[in-house]
C-alpha cells in the first residue's frame, strides 16, 4: 500500500492517474485530493463519485487521514472518554487534544510534498471539509480550489445533531466481531443517511464492509472527534479564504444540518452554494453523476 512519511507518521493514499489528458502527461493533469471524514478511510468515497473525475482527465488522490485506514495510528495521543466528548459536543465546548485539524491539514500538505505535487484541488467531506477549510486558509499557494461537502465552520451558534444522533455516534458495541461491527455501522449510516435516497441493504453492506476492510479504529475515531472539538470556530478565518470555493450540502443532513453549509458559504468570499433536497450525511448513488459533474465544473474553471 503506497504511503509517505509525514510529520513522523506513515500517511497512506491511493493515486489514480487520469484516463486521458489533453497533454498526455500524468504530471500535467489537474490533481484532485479527496479527504474523508470522522473515522472514515479513503474507501468511504464511493467509486461512482471519483471515477468520473479520472475519466475526465484528472489525477485523483485519496488519503487515509492519520489514525484510520492504512495510515499510522497515534497511540501516544491522549484518548478522550465518551463522556468528555458527549458533554463537549452537546454544549459546544473546546477540549484539549494532542493533535488537531491543523495537524491533519499539515499531513495533507505533506502528502503533496512527498509526491512532488505543487498544487491540488481539494474536495473534503464532513471532517475532511473542515481540514479543507484550513488548507484553503493556511496554504492558498498550494490549493487551486476547495469543494466543501456536508461540513461546518464549527461556529457555536450553528445547529447540531439531535441528542439521539450524538449518542448514536458515541455508541460502541460490546461485541467487536467484524460482522457485528459492520451491522452496527450500517445502522449508523441509516440514521444519518439520505431519506430521499436510501441505499439498498446489500449495497450499504458492501460499502460498509469496504470501509472496515480498509481499516478503522475506535480509538482513532475518538481522537478524530477530539481534534474537531479542539479546533474551535473557523468562521473568521474563512473570511480570509481567497481561493475559489464550492459548498455542497444535503438539505436533510441530520448530523451537520444544512444551515452549517449555508453559513460556511456565506463566510467565504464569492463561494458558491448548492443544496440537495432529500440528501443526508452520505453519498447517495443517485446523486453521483450530478455531484461529480459539479466538482468537475468547479475544478475545471481554475
């Protein structure tokens, strides 16, 4: 599995060369870096969402964030308790964490450095969209454009998930057998998924199984959540973003309500916003062509 050494960690990735390029050179093809969310490895990106980017002549990189997938775990980082995370999440309090989203953004830059890529378009989903916000603000010379999907600035006044959804995310099954973990994850995806586009059980099973086979970590999941809660409100920082930004959000997102996406787009100068009725906090197959098309349109302009 390919990886680069970044910040003392091994960061794993997949590198998909363009199916075609006007110049015929992989090196000259536009690069799109996809960053997924909380506790989710790169297999959380459905192929139907990134393959059209490859087919259109883009080089697509998918990254496993630290503490998930095939990337290094960070066992020396403090492990927050479920109680601490639940209280901090409910009352929107910042907590201390041994690494933050800023460190994870630096990991992404390290990946680009390791692959000798001077500049990339970034597509970030959920926590990956938060990392993308920091990349856009902190490294504008390295980021061509940002597409932020179902994400938030972390502002305290924004609506959050219901208590039942919060507790679902913090619920950990006692039976840690692979099959039981898959079934538990399927129930979570059904809770936060798209009500207008429910995934058939067999398709959802294959999707979740792929995530688990790539590698997940209950401790890494908690440290990711701590990193989010430790990173605070990015609203003022977003006013400084100068790169072209597209914000995509589901109108029926129960985890990160659509108001979060609207607020993010309102903070970033000249950002475009697109909301999808009936979409939740997932990537429904029925919207793959439309969303990948919007990403291509956005990235092709810059």
